């Protein structure tokens, strides 16, 4: 990426600035007195300095003079770009009606020309200083770097195993069993008890708590897990608890006391289990503790903390404190080898000595070992291992653990390519413990200028590669991994502390929490993150100058619309800002540089009237606003590429086909049957890559089944045109609550697809299809598929099993033809999920089926033996590559009849017996959700035929 004009931590905006200076030299407006000469001089000087800054970026130990020079050049580039942006903006012609405005602009351009003269003087001074340092020999640093490794476009499956298969992480199983044993010993006590897990950051407290939680949660009426952090937002945390335990009646404006009262009332008669992660103080615990009523039902809490007195306080009333310990040497070595080479059984005699020394520096800290091993992945040369060892340095006497961790993170940071360093430091814009959505993060990277297109890839696709690379290097943790793809990420507290220090040092990001400002006072604020945990409006420091801020994130709290004083903004994220209304947005339309705008959590009902003035906007996020209809002026935003709205948000007629730059729309909601016709407009969008379509809850039910069938036929014809798109990569139809979408069967046979078809992901979970269409086997690029099938027969299995590159398949099936589903084929499939919705289907994997399957997830109704239709062992023994098996049993105790239906425990036991002895340990859980009662499929068909009608060919497939 060295040749691309990207913004970076090392060089600031020098590269994009040089491109703008070149453009300015070509324009008529640069003929203003002195502008052309000064612009050319500054461009040439910055071009020379840019290469030196790249070299300096690879050194941690610069002398003070060189640090000052580097900082001076970086800040000069930012000031110069601000100046050029202003000059070019005021050079725009405004026509005859703007004659007086042109006179005003001419005056402003003369003033800016004077600023350019001053910037030239600063460039000369910096150049002279640089020459002095060259003579003194003070600018050529020692550069430590491992041999460059190839970037990995997808998540490394070994690292994915470390985060997702955490049960197999070395050192976790023993502590997990100890804690579960304590729970079992105290089962007889009905009093509320608290177990605290305490230990330094990076030891795996959260991982351990998660493992215990996932193992035990099915034994309780309700369970949830929340994180507190150093600056807790109790309203947000309590809302998460309420949602997690199943409360739906709370209001968005409930205060802390009201939420506590609602939670206590709901939990009054329930046996609950809650994990409260990352507690920093006793006051925070005391507030959280008020929500957990001691109801003598045997409820349990787990708290994790770094502070021993806090752990003792949490467990003071008959609880237990579990002290986390560092990994032993044997476990440490297993973890290092597993991460570096993909297996802990490999023997490398030539690396024995150096690996032992490296592990001695890591001191049994799992995070340190994982971070170091990511540097050494697939590297077998002892010289490279010795370089890592030398880079860690000698142990610090006072705090060897913290000192070594900082050294290790510094090595990982220096080993990053420059563009990844920039993307990593940008994560400091998000508060501790934030779940950072991938699409939001990448969109902001693009707006900031960190990403540029590569041959054959869009900016967003390049950004996905960056995101996965940071995961593979163990610098961010994947979150919500679906079909092998992380939808979000988190940053470990220790890593966040490290990059926050780096971001402050480089004047890359400034944070303000109402009292403390993390900022280099000698520099202007360039990017600002605001966190206001208090109830009142936040007041910014009077001496803070906002005119040069290019990125503003309000992550929490209330505040006045001070962003009106930040005209240079590229990104404005108000997603976490409460109580903002339409009036707060009046000045946004004047931010002509704005590329990313995110609104939410306030009383925003409409966009500003002149939103089309945001001619540079690329991403518009309106999720969680109250905007019911988009303005037609949205079509006049020439660069809008990503639009995120609620499914009930209406699009004006004809607007979709005019948004020609649109790449990602999430989501287009069908709010009425008249809106169905708008789907045909998507064929005009040749840049569209991702589309999510759903039915709004407001859509009216048809008067009859025949009317519903007619309307659905029209809907499917328009949806079919989307399949034929030559450019669409991802097409989603998520589930909805519209009743007829499940009962009217959808036929896909009449659809046709483009040749070649570019679809990579297709999810149709909104509508039930009658069978799998034959053309689906020829989708040569489809990697992910999700379907809802009425009745699945051998021909459906054959079509799906012949798909050439299919990796992830998720099916919801009512029933198997003749009561059986026999699985064969699927030579490349790695993940398979099957959810049987009704009783009476036998599932069997035949020999040779799914030879590469790694993860199998089954969801089965098991009310009694007959529900499995005589199945023996599912044939799971034939899945030779299987490493993870999850079985979810719905025994539906709400309708259970004694001596007829199985209890949850009996259903789980039955499945364990059926599966038999496997080389892997399956995860088997149960639920009493109010789903379909025990109903044989043939009885259901009779009911459905009477109520909704079935076509004869559909009925014949069920037999």
C-alpha cells in the first residue's frame, strides 16, 4: 500500500495531500498570486520528507529532536490539507445568483493564500531542521522487523479455534472443572451465592467465566452475561441484563432505579444465573447487586475482576473467590506451538532452547503467548525466533509481567504494515468493552482515508482483509462468528491500554470523559472520542479548538450540538448520543467534507432539509432513529455507497434506481404490497454488492389465502430478478413475523441466474420454499446458503450436495420425505446446521458424506422416542473430519404429559445414547421454549391443507 495515497499514523495526510496539491496546480484557481509557486514548493518538500517518516515509523527509540521533527511534519500535513480544502471549496463557482458570494469567496481565497505562504515558511524550517539532523546522524534508526508475511484474506482457522473453541484452550479445562465442582457442592443451598474470579489482565478470566456460563446456563430458568468496565453506563448494562433474562416490558427511557425494580420483580420467582464481567470497584458492584434479588431459588452470580479486595467484597456473603493462576510451563508450550504451527504435537529440536526462553518472558500469561505466537506463525528459522526473543528485552525487576507485556505488544505493533497500524490505533475511538461492528468499523476506515481500492477489490473488501489480518495477529478478538466470518470484534483491555497510549503519543486520537482529556497539548485535536457517563449535558473544555477535528465519536451520554464548531469533519458518529433531536442536525448539512454520518438513540424523525449538500457522504447510518421515510433528495448524493436504515423506513417512489453508487443497503423493508414493485429498481444499481430485504411488521395481511398467493407470486417474480444480477455478491431475506410467508410455499424453479453468477452468500429464511431448484447446483461462486424448506427429499439433497464451492449450509426443514433425510455428497462443506421443525423425521449421514465437515449443529424436537422415527445413531461416525458437534433438544415441557413425554433431562440422555461414543465431546443442551407441540408431520399437513391450502404437487412431496 506504499504507493497508495492513504492516511497513516506515520505520515499523517502527506500522501493524499500531495495528490490534492497536484490537482490544485492544474486548476485555474491556483493562479492567484503566489499560490501556484508556494503549492509546488510545499508538495516537493513533503514528497522528500514522506520517505523519511516511513523509516522513522519503524523505530521505537528516536532521539527527542527527531521525535519533535516527525511530529512537526505530521501536523504540518494536517494543517496544509485543511487549508487546501478551504481554498478549493471557496473556489467552486456559484453562478450569477451567487455574484456577491463570489466576491466574498475571493476575499477568503486571498486570506487562505496568505495561510499557504505561512505554511511554506514552516516547510522550509522543517527542511532545514531535517538537514541538521542528517549531519548529526540522528535520523537513521535501527529497524527491527520480521520477514514480511503474506496477508491472510480470511480468519486463520487456527486462531478461530483459539477464540471459538475456547473449551480446548490449554489451561482452561482444569479451572473450569474446579468452579463447576464448587457449584455442584453448593447445589443444596437455595441462597443467592457469588463466585468471584480474580487475576491480572490477560490471564483469561473472561474466557473462563464464559466457559462456565455456557456449560451451566441450561440448568437455570434464565441466564445472561454482561460486562461492566471502568466507566460503567448502568442504564445500558441493566438494559442488557433485562433483555438477556427475557424482560420485554422495559422502556427505553427507564432510569437506573426503574430498571433495577423491573429486573428484581421479574427475577422474584426464578432460578437465574448471571455473569458480571470486569468489575473494577465496590461501588459498581453495589449498584449491580441491587438488581439481583435473593429469592431462595438457588440463583448464582459470577463476577470477574482484577482487584482482589473487590473480589472479596463481591463474595463476602458465603460465596467463593477463585484466584486465576498463570499457565504452567507445559501448558504454555502447548499453547505456543498450537498457535505458531497449528499443532501442539510437532517437535522442533532446533527451536527448543529459544522457545523456552521466550516462554520465560511470557510468564504464563495466555494473552502474551498468543500475541507472540502470532509473530512466529509458520516461521521455522531459529534466527527469526531469536530476533523475537531479543526484541522482548530483559525482565523489568519491579513488574516483569506488565513490562514484558508492553514489550511484546510493541513488537507486534512494529511488525504491522503501516496501514494496519493506522487501522489498529483507530480502535481507540471506541470505549472499553465495546462490541465493534465490522461494517461500521470498515466504513469509518474508508471515510478516514485509511483504505484504497486494489485491483479487482472494492475498498470495503480490502477493509475486510485488514480486519481479518488484525484478528489473525491476535490484536483484536472476533465476535459473533457466523459461517466462519466475524461480524464484530472486541479489543482486550491490555491491548486497548497499549494502543491508547500510542494514539495519544502520535496525536492520532483524543479522548474526553467530562473530566480527563488524553491529549498532547502541543498539537491540535484531530480525532475526538467523547464519553459522558453522567446524566447531565457534557461541557467541552473552553480551550479545546474543534475547527481542525476530522473525526468525532460520541460513544455515551448527553451533550449539546458542539459539532457545529467542527467544519472539517470527515466522520461524525452520534450512535451513542442520547436525547438528540432534529434541531441538533441543522448544521450538519454545512459539513461539505463529511463522508460518514451515523445517528441514533435520539428523537430524530427526519433528516435535514438540504441533506443533498453533503456531496462527499459515502456512508449514512440511520439505524435506531425514528425516521419513517427518507427524503427524495437522498438520490442527489453522488457518492453514497452504504446506507443502513430500519426495515420500517420507507423509500420514496423511484429513488432506489437513482442511487447509482450504492454498494450496500441494509435493509430495504417491504412495508406494503405496492412497495414490492420497487424491487425491480435494484437491477439498475450496477455497483450494488450487498442487499438485505425484509417484510416490515406493518404490512397488511391479505383478505384471503388466494389473495396472499397472488401477491406472493408477484413478490417472487421481482425477487427472482435479483438472483440474475451479474454484480450482486450477498443477498439476504431474513425471517419475519408475517404469517403467510411461512404458510404459502414459494417456488424458485422459474428463477434464472446470470452466467457466471457472482452470488457468494444467499439466505432465504423469510419464505418457505417447496423444493430446491435444479439451477442452484450451478452457482459456481456460492459459499454460504440458508434455506427454509417445506419437505426435503433425496433430489433436494442431491442438488445441494453437488454445489461446487459450498462451505456453509443452514437448513430449516419441516419434514423429510417419507420421514427420512439421507445425507450424501457435499464434498467441500465445512459447516452444516439442520433444524427439524416437526416430529417424525429420521436423519442419517451415509458413509462418505461431507468428508470435510468440521462443525455440525442439529436442532431436534424430542418429546418421545417416536419423534426420531427409529433413528439409530444419525451416522455421525461417518463424518471423519468433524471437530465440533452441537445438539439442541426441544422437549417442550409446556405440553408434556407425564408417562408419555420426556423431560428435558430424559431427552438429553436419549440423544447422548443415540449419538454413542465419539472421538469428540458433543455439546448437548435442551430448552422448554413454547414452540410446536409434539405433532406428527402428517397431522400438521392435514391441518395446514384445511387452513391455508396446499397445491397437489406439494402434498405429494410429503409422502
